[in-house]
């Protein structure tokens, strides 16, 4: 009885499989999807059963047919396609991007028709970012940064400025499926570093950081004296005046005093043991040779004989006191 039960179960299972195949409830199961260029993919039928004859095609092009244990491969897939003549599973090797498509299996024994869509992608390699010009001027220039790869397909692009994602705005445009970044009227805050991240379903890659060279300034100029904002000093003091300017490239700095240019260039002007006759207006002139802009900042310095002033203040305090003493005498 046990053997009869096992045999009966096997017959019933076979009948179920054949019924499923015949009813069209068959699915094509790719071994991998999406696949990578150069890989091999197997398209098998589920549920599995005996398919003694049939054909595989992609789109309207036949790939292979089989019957009575023999198979015929069409020239378009010669050397790359084979079929399991018992189960109807298709094996396709040395995949190319052109192999992407809808694969259809048909058979009259049993009566089946099923399909599956396969994507074959090329891995992304050698991502690079480049800019259209190297000498950009703040406000007056626009930067066009292009992302390219040596290989890749079905790609998506993501731009990063330092650690922040770059998104489209009034000044920022993303075109060519995101591979081109355009920044209109660049500012000093657009220097980067920029990175281009490229990805698809099977791989990804990121470019080396790219910094934009943007010329700006000079502006935001200041003068500090002895590290302070005060401009009043006593005779005999040593003064260290420091001039700063926001500028790229670094601005050429020239000092002037009381309307005349000095021989001192650079950010630091030092005066030793100053006297009252050195009081007046001190200016720092800044020139950027790339932007061709000149600006200046001034400081009005007052130098006084503090000791004489203190004696005068004491005398003015003592005079009323002496007058008051003389009155009582």
C-alpha cells in the first residue's frame, strides 16, 4: 500500500505540474536581474516541468528553438545561447547592454507562453568632474561643471558641495540628466569642493574633489592698531597697524599717511616711539590684479602727550582748593 501511495502521489504531482504548465500559470525566473555586462543569466520556468519543445525570443527576434532533444541557435546569439531540452531553461552568456529586453518562451508541448524583462547594465568606471574655465570672476562669471565616466549605463547623478547635496535653484541648474551642473553668477561661497556621484543598479563611483577658483574682492577691509579698535595713543608708544581684506587672489596692500603714499607694503605697518606730529589719517589701499578692483580703509590716529595732560588736570583740581584755603586765612 505504501508503494501504491507514493506512486499515486507522484502521478498527482506530475498532473498538477502539467496542469499548471498547460493553464499558462508559468513564470520566467531570471537567475539575476539586473545583470552586469559580461555575466551569464539563466531564465528558468517555474514551476519546473518537462518542456519537450519550444522557442525563446527577445522582442521579435528568435534566439533558439528546440524539439526531440535537439536545439537550433539563431545567428544573432550563436555561441552565447543554449537551452535545457528537458526543462526549457535558457542560458545566455557574455551579456551586453543590447541584451536588455523582454524574453518570451513559447511551447506547444505543453501549451505555454511566458515572458520576463531583463536589464543588462554596464558598471560605472572612472568618474571625473571638470569645469569649463579656470579663472572665474565673482558675480560676472558662470561655472559649467561636467561629470563624465569611461563606462556605464542607465546612470543617475548626484552632486555634492562639501558634505551638502547640490539641488536646483535660481542660480543652480542641473541638466543632461543631472550630469551637468551650471552655477550662474558664481560667488566666493561656490568654491567647493564639488564631487559627482554616479550610480546604477549594479555599481557606483565618485569623482575626485574639484575646487573652483573664483576671483573676488578686495572688500570687507579693516584696520586694527595694537590688536584693538581704539585710535588714541600716548606719545612714545609703539604702534602696529594691521590691515586685512577679503580677496582672492591675495590683494596687494600699500600704506598711506596724511595724504601721501608710504614705502610700506603688506598688511603690517609699524611705528616706533610715535610723537604728536604723527597724528592723522592712515590708509590701507588694496588692489586685486585679477578683478582690477582697488579699495581702501582709513583710521584716524590721535597721538597726545599724556603726561602733560595729566599735570594740567592736577593743576585744575588744586586751584579751587588753594583759593578756598586762602579765603579762610
